[in-house]
């Protein structure tokens, strides 16, 4: 019923926001207003795309779909899977444009994708402790980052609005830092090291000036993304949450 409501909202253009119950909210991966479209995945080997043209199944992964991201223009979307590949799809027709593979280990699960603001590049993050930056048009790897040198398997990737830096983090290992990388040469610019506790959540402000990391035991840490310095520590101890948000200016966090 929830997914049918999403499809109806897209077809009729009656709504740009759909509220989902908590147990389903994580399944909806993306929405674009022009042309209106919604994509979702339920952990199966296919994803579902709703648009004004109707419903389409995006089939191509040999493992469960783990993440979905639209391009800035809404012309294409990318899915990542438990089969160590990412697939780029046409957002109108649902046709597979190209498969991004061969750079992650075959046994790797790709946790998520991050789309660059220029719409020409995608970063994938895998359980093999690798991050790969791809050319969408050419389908080739532009750079591979070895995360083993900075900690455990990172599970979140964020691209800076400038497109020149990549933020990775969230590890199950206690004490592993979040990392700000320079895309051009793969150099580590900053290690955001919490005093204690594993980083359980990670977010980049839309302006690209602040980074928010969260530890269940220690609270929230607000970092200066330019200098890498810790600016503020908001203390609390609460395991009853599963998300974070930071305002466009970076002045407000939740």
C-alpha cells in the first residue's frame, strides 16, 4: 500500500513528500521533482522505479540492491549491490546504461554510492575496504582509495559540493576516524578522530563546511571540514536513534 501511494503521487504529481512508517523508510532511496520519479529497493536483486511513464523493475544485479542514488539532473540513477557492482540506469526508460565493476573484490558488498555534483562521476564504497571513483560516461575507474590504511570498512560516503573532496566514515571498529580525501590524487587531507566510541553516523553539511559524527556513548561532534578541527562536542548518551541531519549552513544539527 505504501509503495502504491508513492507511485500514485508520482503519476499525479500531487505530492513532493511522502511519509513512510519507520520500518519502510530506509527502503526509499531517492526522489526527483522534475521529471517526478521515485526509486526504491527492498533488499531484492531488483529495484523499482516509478515515473510519469509508469512502473519499471530495474533488474541486473546478482545480489541484493543495497543503495540507490539519482544524478543531479535526474537523467540517470545508480544502484549498488551485494554482487560487488554498481549499475547506471536511464531514469526514464529504466534501461541499464552500463555496469561499474572489476575494481572491488568479487565477494564484496557495496554499501552505497555517492554521486558527484557534476553528474559525471560516482563513488562506490565496499566491504572490501575500498572506495572507487568512476566515470559514469566511460564506465571506467578513475581512482581507487584503500581504506585499510585508515581503519576498518567505512559504510558512508559523501561528496563535497565542490566535487574535489570525498568524506568516508562510519565503522564498526571502535576508534576508527572519518576521513576527508582529496579526489585528485587520493591523499588523506584530514582524519576526524573522535575521543572515544565508534562513529555510528556521519553527515556532511550541504555547504560542505561542516562534518557531523555521532557516537552512541559520547554524543555528537561537529568538525570544521576545511581545517579538520573539532569545533563542538554535544554530549548525550542515547542508542534510541538511527539518523542525523545538519542544516545547509551547518549551524543546526539534529
